[in-house]
């Protein structure tokens, strides 16, 4: 699995299409789909919550995809709402789990890839 992350609207999906040749039909936001590329992984983490065992299961499920894309949630203002803070924490923990399992980790910033692994 290739894990790609970066800020909102940084060109992550465009990078994946241009670099790896995927079409829009290959993309999905649902982990249970048979899609090749999953995007918005941080949204799935917020649904699971900040429970380590559930995040581990989700990470294992997502590792079956060819590419997983997530929007960074760790930058910016920390939300006041407790539920939003928990969702942000869960997204960060999932990102760590995915980065550890990925064969390649790429951060996309302003459409430019930075290979981290």
C-alpha cells in the first residue's frame, strides 16, 4: 500500500491520477468497496473513534488497498468541541498506523510530492 497525505486541497488525488494512472472510477471513500484507491481516510477514523483496537482493525483493512489518501488534520487550530478533538486525534493515530504499514509514504504539498519512505 502507498500512503499519501497532505493538507486539504493540496493536489493529492490529482497526483495519484497523474503519477499512477488511476481513473476516477478507481477512487472511493468506503473501506468496504473493492476500489483500488481510498481517499479521505481521516473521515473513517473519526467514525471509528479513538479506540486503539478499532483503529488497528481499520488500518489492517485499509492496507489491502493499493493507495490510501488522507488529509492532514494535525495542523491548524485545535477544535474547542471535544468530539472534533477526538476525531482529530483518531485521524492522527490512524495516520501513524498507515505510515508504519505502507511500502511507500508520500506527502503532497501544493501538488508537489515529498517521498518520506
